C-alpha cells in the first residue's frame, strides 16, 4: 500500500511519454501522406480537365473559322520541317486566314490570330518543347500534351497525346 506520496514513478512517466510520442508520430505520418495523396488527386483531375479543354479548343475552336479539324491538309506545316517536330504549327482553315500555334517563352501555347490568351488553361505549363509532330504523310499530326501543374510546392505532370488526321484539301 502506498502512503500519501501516491503518484507515478519516473519510469512510468517515461514509458507513457514514449508510447504517446510513437502514436503521435504515426498520426503525423498518416496526415502528411493523406495530404500528399489529396494534392496528387487534385492535380490529376485538374490536368485531365484542362487537357480535355485544350484538346477541344485545338481541334474544334481555335477561332471563328474552327480548329484543326477544319484545316486544309495542303496548308498544314509543323515549324521545324527538318525533323518533323517543332514547337509550332501553321495551318489554314477552309475558310478564313492562316493561323499559327506555338509555345511561348513561358511554355504556354499561344495563337497568333484572334484572342492571344484563348489557349491559356490555368496554371498549366508544357514540360517539353516539341509539342507538334507529323506522324504520317496523309495529314496525320500529333500533339504531345506533356503538361505540368504546381500545387503547393510540388509539381505534378501528365502526358496525353492527340492524333488527328486532317482530311480537308
């Protein structure tokens, strides 16, 4: 039986503190992991939505004349003809004036005609410099949408390819 000096011994206090520290450290690890998973999920959803919007703009809504699907095959040119790859694409729709789409110095797409920033999709940036390439001589082009977004202090990326065959002459 204990006397009036009832309480915990130093050993009991150290043991309880050690167990509490281990439990709290595991809770912190779980919280940090779930925060990173949340950021990655948000980035993936945002990149998917923005790349879909960009794809729709490129193919169907570059300006009032339409997008690449309204371009003439004979008027389609990737800017670096030596390698078939480049960071820009020149084309002319069936009706309307010539257009040029290229990466600017901030690695965002920019169109020469119409509104300059209509292709801007949030905070997305392209990770590569060769966006457009010729896949086949039958008017098939490929757009490499290798994009990234910054969320918090982390950079998340996603790569999607668009292949379109220009049928108009």
